[in-house]
C-alpha cells in the first residue's frame, strides 16, 4: 500500500542554555508529573549516552483515548535529537526531529519537525495532524518552562544532582564564590540522566494527579 507522511513544524525560543533544554527532553521522570495531562506512565527499557528506549501511555490533544507507545530517542549530534514513536502494533510510525540552535550562551531556538507515516488514503488528515502537533508542542512547552527555569536558577547557585548546593551543605564556603565560579562555566548535558524513581524497573506513574510540580512516581 502506498504510504505518505503527514508533517508539521513547530519552533520556539527559550532563555536557557541549549544543554539545559536537552536535559529537559532526556529527563523522562518528569513526564508523568509535569505533563500529567498527556502521559500516565513511562518506563525506560534501556538507555546509554546516546539513546533511550522507553514505553509510554500517552494521550494526544483532541484524541479522547490513551495509546501505548514505544519511543526511541537518539542524540545524533550535540544539536540534534531524533525520536521514533511506534504504536498500534507498530502500524503507526512517527518520527520527530528536534534541532537546537544556540542563539546566545543562555538562549536557544528549538525546532521540532514531525513526520507520521500513514496509508495514502489518510492524506486528508494533514490539516488535523498539523493542528494537533502544533497544539501539543505549545502545551508541553508551556508546562516545561517552570522546571527549566528552576533548574537554571539552582544550577547557577552550584546545584549538582544528588549532591545539592555546595554553600548550603558546607557553611565554610561563601555563596558569592560559588556564584562567581558558576558564571564562567557552561551548562553541560550528561547522559543518561541520574534517576530518583523506579522508572527503569516498574515504570514511573503519576502520583499527584493535579500537580505539575510534584508528580514523579517514587
Ligand atoms: Fe517536558
């Protein structure tokens, strides 16, 4: 059967370093909390410094039911990630290309291009697909902003995962020194992201149904 691609492109700018935005996309644990309206379960099957294979139960805007999907995220280079989504017994294949362009040291442009493979007779869905993808991008983008902002603020104070903030842990260190040291550093992405939940064993479920800030399945 002849196949075609439904396509969509979304672009946005954010006042954060490129690698912090990438961190946000590779942090799978926040998905069931911050994006609880779109996802109710995420489980990581395997991951390394370049790839992450996960299973998700997701709900797209304007579609009234949840779907089970497998997602393979690949960091092709420091400025590009590609995510392959498979659902409905692999009958639906959806590829997303995320391109990151540093517009300054602490700001970045993100472009997401969507390609969904469908039989030719579904070509008439192009307009609806474009509308759903653009709506989804904007909703998720807005939901992510507070956590990106929080992460950037604490990082500037010297925060490290599972270690905290140096000048708070050690009263002999001056907060001024930490902030001065950080201002000359660049935010760096380190994959895979450190985990706090059981997302790799049983999967991360939604814990607090109505909170975008606390919801990680612990
Ligand atoms: Fe997110």
